C-alpha cells in the first residue's frame, strides 16, 4: 500500500515539474529552463529536483518520454472512437498530430533547441519515429502515400511550432479537413484499382 502511495506521489511530483517546465519554455523560451527557474515555478526545492534529474539533459529526456506518452494516449483515444476500418490507425495518427496543444508545440521547440547541442536526446524520439514509419508502411495506402499525408501534417506543425504559420483558425480547420478528405480519397482510389 505504501509503495503505491509513494509511486503516486512521485508521479504527481513529476507531472508538476513537467507542467512547470512546459510553462517556462512556453512563456520564456527553452534557454530559460533552469533548475532555479523550475524550482521557483513548481514550488519544489532545487535539491529535490536535482535528486530526481541529475542534470538538464536528464530532465529533458524525461520530458520527451512524458511528451511521447501523452501523444500515445491521444492517438489511442482517436483510435478508440474512429470506425473499425482499414484506415483507422493512419487517420488516428494524423488526427493526433493535428490536435496537439500549444504547450506541446512549445515543448517540441525546446526539445529541438536542446537537441541541437545534444543529438542523443532525440534517441527516444528516433525509436518512436521508426515505429511510426512501420505503421505508415503497413497502412492500406502504402508507405509513399501515407508518408505524403504524414509529412504534410508534420510540416504544418513545424511551421506552427517555430511561429511562422500565417494561417487563421478557419484556414487551420480547412487544412485539417482537407488532409482527412485526401486520406479518404487516396484510400478509395487504391481500393478501386
């Protein structure tokens, strides 16, 4: 019983830390994510933070894993509500990428900034991406067409992530609808042949 309570407390503390770190990155930029700023924002003393994460890279690696887990949860949620049909997995992958929050986009920016000086931080992400490409290759559209859809979504996200996407909310909605329509059209064309 005590270990379950201890695990829950540790999980809650990590969630508090990750949310505080995301807020710092979102509001002030990745360079301002320090143990001092994190302690101030999270209310967790600096020695406790340093005991949990020996250095900034360990913190970022844990944040990346947390970010990937949130993505997997959203992906499974989309998959659970979409009709059981051959395109369900690909559609849920696209929708889960299109529906990421601003905080997640800001965290991705922080991850990219940190990875510029330490590419090893992306190893977890790289392993996850290989799994995504396996899913694209196994989709009814095949790797080439599924990749076109996936890279369209990721390119759109990258432009948003670095703050250069000039689209209005209406244009974003139309883009998302067109991606899903294109997925359906490509599938229909593939099954007709």
